[in-house]
C-alpha cells in the first residue's frame, strides 16, 4: 500500500503513473540490471608527467581514475582556438593488464607507447606494458612482462627507456629481493624475454633505483636513493659484460652532508657531464629529519676514469613550516645551457609546505644562479608539479598531480615567457569530475519514466551532485548532471552530501546538504527548472545550529517543509525544524523540537520524517530512548534508538515516544531509515542492529543483524511493536538494513540490507548487501525472499537507500559502492 507521506511529495498528476506497481509473485526469481555505473573520474586523476610526439600531441598516465579506477593512459591533442582534446587510450582494469601506473610513458619511433604499472599483472607485482594504435583511434595493450617479486623485480614506478634495437630497460623499486633491480626486455617471435641486469643488495651497490638514463656509449646510468657506504644513495653506471651479464660501477656515493642525500633523476649536458638532484642534504636549510638541507643540484664530471662531484645549487624553502622535503628534480637544458626543473612542493604559492615550483638555473662561476621561479597554487596550474619539457612552440609543458580547474584532479599546463619578466601559466587541460559518486539516497520518479537522485561526491567540485536519469531510445539510460554542489566554504550557499529529493506541485526539487553553508552545518536548497533548459538553485536556509541535516525533507498540506538534524539544538542531541514559505518568496526557519536523548527522548535523527493526514510528524532516532543496552563511546548508556510522533496542539509542538528499542534478541537497535504507513495507519521500518542473537549476528554480545518491525496504534494512544523479520546474515540472508521499506499493491514489503548476501567469494567485508521481499503468510507471520545478492563482478555494493517502483512493477535503487569504478550504481530489479 502507498504511505500517506508519499502522496505529499509529488504533483498529484504524476502519482498514479508512478505508483501503480504490480506485486511480485511469491518466491519467483528476480533479475537485476545495472542501468548506470557512476564514474566521477573517467578522465583520470593524480597525473604523472607528460611526453610529446613530433606532431605536438601529449601523452601521459594517471595513477587513478578511468573506467575501473586503476589508472589510464591518455592523449592530449591540440585543437583550433587554443583548445585541447583528451582521449583515454587505455583504462587499466587492475587485473593481469596492470594497475596504478606511477610514471610517465615512453614513445618509440613508430609511435608505440611503453610504460609501467606498479601493481597488478599475473602476480600482482606490476607490469611493463605497451600500447599500439591502429591509426583509427583504437589502441591495444600488450603486457611485456609481469613481475613476480622474489628474485624478480616488483613495483616498477619509473619510466622505461628504449635503445636503438628496441630493447626496453627499466627498474623496479623493490623485489630482487627486496631492494630493486635493473631489467632488460628483449622482443622475439615468442614474445618478450626478461634479463635481470643488476640486483641491488642495499650494500655499497645501493638500493631503490629510480629512472634510468641511456648514454651515448650504450651504458645505463641511474641513481639509487638509498644504500651506498653511508646509506645516503649513489649514482651508478651499468655496462654490458660478457654474455648477457652487465657490470655495475658506482660513480659517486653521497655522504648526506653538504653534497646531499637521496639522489633522483639524472640528466646529461652537452659535454657528457651528469647532472642530478638530491632530495636531502646541502646547505640550504632544514627540510627534514634526520638529514638537514632541502636538497641540491649536483654535477658529476668524469676525470681520468673517476667522477668528481660539484654542488651547483642548494635549495631552500623559507615558507616551509613543518620540516617537509620539497623533492627537487631536473628535466632539461635549453640551447644556452640553462637548466630547468621543478620542486614537488615548496614555494609560497600555498600555505604550509607550498604547492611546488618550476625553476630555471643559469651557469655562473662556481655555483649556479636561480634566474626564474614560478610558484604553483591550487588553482588553474594545480600543485605538486612533475617533470617538464619544451614544446614545439618553445613553451614549457608540464603537469601537476593535484589541483587545477577541478581543484583536485590535476592539470596539464604551459609556462611561457612573460613580457614583463618571469613566467605566465596557462592550464591547457584540467582533469574534470565527470559524474557523481557514492549515491547513498533513494531515487525520485517523476511519473514520466525519469528518475532523479543525488550523489554524495563527484560533480564539478567533488562535493556531490543532483542527477537525472532518462530512458534512452536504444534501451539504455542517459544520465544528466543537473546540479553540482559548488566549491568553497563559509559562503552561505554551498554544501556537500546532498540528501534524497522531493517535489513540489510546480515541479521544483527540494533537498538538504549535510555540510556546507555559512558555518559548515548544512543547507536547505531548491532547484527550479528553467524554461529554456537547465536548473537554478535557491538556497533556502543554512544552519547556524542544529547541525548536519541528513534525512531529507517532507511537505505538509500547507506547503511547509520539515526535516531533522543529527546534532545541535538546546541539548546537542539534534532537532526537528520547519521552513515556511512567505508571500515575498523568502522562507522562515523555526526549530520546532530539540531532542533530549537517553533515557527519556530520542537522539541523533538520521532519517527523514513522514506526515499523516492530520499533519502529525513521525520519525526515528538512531540513539536515545529508554534502553541501557546500548552504550556510547564513554561506556555510558545512550539508548538504542526510538520512534517518535510530533503533534501540533494548543499552538505548540509536542513529542511522544511511540517505542524505545531494546537492542536485544526480539527487538531492534539503531534505526537509520524513515518510516512508512500502511492504509490502516500502522508504521513500518527497519533497524540496522538488534534482532537475531545467533553467532553471525553478535557484536560484543549485542545482536547486530537488524530487524523489520511494525508499530500499531492501540487504545489509549499507545503503540504495540511486532517484529516481522529478524535478519540472520547466514545462508545468503542479509544484515544491517539502513533504509525505509516500500509496499506493493498486494501488501508485500520490499527493502535492502547494506551487508550480507549469498555471493561467494564475497568481495565485501561481511557481504555486499541484498534486496529482499517480505510477504505475509496465510497462517500468520512473514516470509522473506532474497531477490538479489550484490557483489558479483562489477555489480553494486552497499545498498543504503530505499527502493522505488516504476509503473511496470520494477524496483529501482542505488548502491553507494561497486560498479566498474567502485563508486556506486543504479540498478533495476525485474520480477
């Protein structure tokens, strides 16, 4: 049956089409269909450096994001009018193809792309991969080698280099076992063969090698960030020996003093001298413990078979306030012998340790002179820059791991000479949030076949979205983000974690955000459709007290809005509030009830309210009530939750507790979802805990699988509780229901559990959740049928929202996790 409160949430003309649901037939099987998989990071995030081909296209990787959130390889192509187009060439699945590429890529002369992924592969220890294009936009990945750990390498995090024969060389950050190796991959008709050229021992030969440099003499050069005589790292050379063996020659071992410690990437100048940086040591101040100094630029010169070191620059970080390293690195020389590089952090573009810098060093007598520096900030350029290069236009190109236009995902940018001196930055591509993420709330149908909902994260600023889901002509579904919760704090109009939505009779949407607003305590918002398309947001209220509204809103017959807050109020236990529209379009806010908590009242109202025909409000609190069986963080009783009624009489609102949960076998604990009515005025709901006291449901000797309950009014104004079902978390049953229930026309109840289920092996700790049906048995009692268990393959996980029907009797819901990108799905259950 339809609940009374539902009738107040939508225009009446839409209700008949929306809720004319048919009944499920007993224990008939149900089919689940994923109709949308959320992916707010399909374009990738957390960039590594970029490289260019001869046509000026840029290529790079991101550690995260993509279809499966295991990283991508991308291309950026210049477009007319200064625009750039991004194409995702490959999304790593996290399986045998690799996962989390942590370095930039390398191009060969034929335009093939090579790189490493630090995880995944056959043995989970990373891969070397190649990408080959067909010239028509399609790219195929080939795994050249899957690292096996042990005596083999593991965790490759540096780019590979390719010699004139097409052999691929690289390093692993550990393995071999376990200080890293230098490897060679040689292609033959049977595939690629690995040869370990050197295994580091953490002795005088070093440990933890980084990126290699291929010399004109065919030898390999590199730096090991650790090991050596004093454990401060070294620079090494590998040269071919007899057969397939290679010999290591240590060119220089760092002392950790004024010469530096923990060397990084190397670079040859035109005279064959080696330049590099250290992340510690030097004389430029304290940037870390135990090594003093913020790092150096050094030069190694070969003299009569030996290599002599000279420190060319000592870095400082006067803005640093936490003793953190700035991690300098060098990337290139220009035609005049000037040296260019970046520091991962430092500079004065951000508070704290800085967002990083780009710098130019010019040769001078003895040491070198800093002639140009650019301080990054979280805006268009982002922060934590990587390696840089010159483009065909003479500008400097680079990328930042974080920040940029999205404020988070990173950016690719250029630095060009400013006529007034210094450098001018322009972001050429900011990696966007492309979708919502983590939908915890239920869907709202419009009666025309469309659904509306919210996501807790994602959107333009990763603060949540309001989305529309529309059936497409091809049988699929099209998602449209109609609103992204804006960025910024303390502006009075911003928020995050939007709630489920409701309609008014004019087609406007209403909801709350749990955070944001003038004091970060949450907001109430309205979204109005524009005649020409799009939606306009109107902030109705931001909370100064009564903090963190969460359960959504409900209208009464007069058009007033009601909701709850988790905290705040006179007693700090949460509130119930009312928003009333005025003739001038403004809304007036009133706190109409302050919860007092255990042992006489509710505490922490997580769920939304419902309203009956007389205007009385009903809801649940997660804590509070009279039971001492549930204790808080201080070890003192704080109640197991309650069901309450709020009535307006004699000009004021008064509350009555209809039931206090006991948190024991035979009763529930900690209700988190809203209530629903049946046609006779009985209340139905769920509790996340309590109920069955079997071994599978005990946590600290308290039953914890949850229940479905009914409250029925009896003479004298009292209410009786009936337990309709106790979840077992065994034999495929679910546990921990967090959401409201839904009736069909035959009186069957439907709901979700956030854990449990029959999928095995289960990828979730405690199960990924279920969709269930409860049917009244002829002889009394209720029978449960599990319609779907989540968690198989790329199915959803953690369904925390109530179900809704379409006019054909299908059920729709959301999962807060799961899907290809692991950030949630929208699903349909078909009888």
